[in-house]
């Protein structure tokens, strides 16, 4: 658990850090030398385990609760975390919710809940932390999803929130860069976590990995390492970008099973008659 201490003495807030990707990000950032504020929305148990894990490895961390349906709670979180950390160098906007439902069953209440939690809370949490970012030349990393880039059945409201995150990341980055504040996003691909298992049962990750060009699924720690790159001096020239961390999923053209295999040796040759050297 060592990433070259690239975040040594940095102060980091990771939202939704009790489980899954947030947990991996918090632990990786701690291993890189950061002091961590571990946010949870409802149950503290997961976040307290993360805190204990970080402390057991010589790090510093504390858990903070805030219901992201409530903007007043978001403002209080910003104040409490700033007091504990003594300022914030990095905000990792990870906390999010999702549901799958056919388009004709999407209710306004569900739609609004997704936007409140996935988009509005992260936007205004960053706004509340802006004085600290200005003072410390801080960084924001928003966690989006490859569902902002590729479609999936029954996930249109969730995909819409993730696309909104990419859009505001780009614009906010241009606005804040002259102030020394960098804003970027990460779009994870398949990263199985506990909440997925609760919905669909335990998955055979090796089998899932066969459908990904890299041949394996991602882990929360993979996303954590990408966060460290973007937030450290190594990423100083990266501004307003969405880093896709998906094992090649979005680079693949999924027209059919036949295109997973080499096709030239099977006699399939595009370009005959109009590309030089191909006939």
C-alpha cells in the first residue's frame, strides 16, 4: 500500500467512501501520504472500518456523515472536514446512487433524487470548499461512469447524471484553472463492488473479465491510483479531462461476437479496390 507518497501531507475528502470505489480511493490516497476525511451518507460502519484500516497502516483519517439529499448537510460537511483537515487539497466526488428501471416507469421523484445526489451535491460541495481550494491550489476529481459514454438499457436517468458530471467538469475546469485549481473526472468501467453483489448476487469476475479487452475487471484500487495521478504533480498539465479507466471497454466496437476474433486471416478484408496494396 505505497504509491510513492505522491500526496504526502495533502488533505483529502472522499465522499461515499465507506464501500466500493470510494473505499479504494480513500485507502490508496492514504497510502500516498494524504490525511483523509471519509464521508458516508447513512451508515457509519463501513467508513469506520476504512478509518481503522488507514490508521493501522500509519495513516490519519476520520469519518464524517452527511445526507446528500440535504444541501444544508453538504455545507456542514464542508465546514467540519475543513476544520479537521485544516484545509482541503483534494475533493473526490464519488458518492452516488443508481437504479435500473424501464423508461416508462421513471417517476419524477426518482429522477430528482438521482440528480440531487449524483450532480447537485457534488457541485455545491465543491462550491463550499472553494476558499480552501484557492488558498491551497487544490484539485477536484469527479467520479463519473462509462455509462456517460455508452448506453445501457434501463439506466437513462443514471446515465444522464453521469453525462452532466462530465459536462460541468469541463466548464468548471476552464473557469477555475486560472486560479490554480484543477478539475478533472474519472469514468470507471466494470469495477465489481459489494452493492453490485447485493443486486445481482456474487459474480464470476474471471468470466466477466473475458468480455473486456484487457481480460480482467477493474478494482477500486485501480480507480484510486488514477485519482492519485490526477491530483498529484504528475497530472499538473491535465485540466478538464475525463480519464476513462475501463480496460478498453469503450474502445471496443461491439457489433457482434465475430469481431472479437481476428478476421483478416479468415479471408475478411475491408478496403479492396480503393486502399493501396489491398486487393
